[in-house]
C-alpha cells in the first residue's frame, strides 16, 4: 500500500504557549504554516484549484484529553507534498500571527488507502448499509446564492461529495446527472443534534452548523453502497466551504 497511497489521514496531538488559545479557528493560522511548508510553487498551484485535494481542522478530543490537528489528503501528490512533510515537521512551530509556539506532542497515521481499495471496501461482499452518521466537528456551511447555509440538506451533502470523488478519483468516476438525482432520492436526514456554529476568519464570522446528522438510506443496494462510500470519503475531504482553512471537519460512520 505504501507505493499506492492516494488517500491519507493523520493526526497530530498539539499544545501551545499559554498566550495562544487553541480554538477551531486556529485552523486558518495552521493553514498558513502548511503553505510555508509546501513552498511557494505548490502553494500557488493549490490556490488555483477550485476543489482542494486536502482538508484540515483542529478539535478537542475528550477521550484523549488533548487538542488534535487532523489533516487529510485525497491525491497521491497531496499525500507526498503535504502530509508526509507534516509528519516530519519539527516539534516546535512558531505562529507568526499569534506570536507564540505550538508544540507537536505525537503523530499518528490514521489511514492510508487508494481509490480502488476504497471502492472495493464497499462493493465486495453482501453488506447492506442502512444509515450513516456524520459528525460535523468544526463549523460546517455551504454557500448558496451568496448566503451561508445554517442547516444541512442531504442532497447538498452528497452532491458535494460526488463532485469531490469525480474530481480526484484515479479509479472510477461516478459522473452522471441521473446518478445525482437517484442519490438525492435515496437518502434523507432521519435525525440530527445540531447547533449554530460560528467560524472566525480574518475578522469575519461565518455562520454554519455543528453536531451530528443521521442519514437514512432507502432500500436500494446500489444506492446504499454509493452513499456509504461517499459518507466514508467525507472524513478525508471535509464538507462544504473552506475545508482547507479548518471548517467542515467531518468524522463519519457507516451503519449496516
């Protein structure tokens, strides 16, 4: 697998100087650290892309009692040019905007996979998928008609994830208007526990939502598998706007 890693997720346990408050919006500051790390040329290429092949966000892990910086990439190039250098970063990183340091306590590779392997995971065997749980760990929003959405919609979520998949997959595209219409009618929000979230970005507060969404899949095996695949993929891509800056951090679980 090491030769064919196209999708990867890592976590860094972090602490900071007492003068620095670790909140979700520090993700935008850490994005600046990433761009310095990858260099001007590649940073410029990434900036030109409509969809970014990486996402990152910061959250507090209650079980570990630790702040976590989670980063993911969905192309082999982004794995090699962003995530692998992050794993080799020094333990002490100066944040210019905050005039202080963050400290990397530990580094974990959560997953390494490929598009072919991910497809096989959901298309081999007899498994049927009934539900998906999407946890929006950082403020999540979509921009629609120049307005930020403060509530999720199933069709918007899966349209976004299908677009991400088709943009970056090296294995099999799932690009068709018919499929999108079928997906939209094959899943609905069954339950949710959400609250309004605000994400502070360069002096602007962006409204969105945080919390858990439970998606129910209708009884169509093909659609169930595609929906399950896209739900699982969401934890690497993030969801909605500004996922490179720390918004739309997603943890997902597919239920059979």
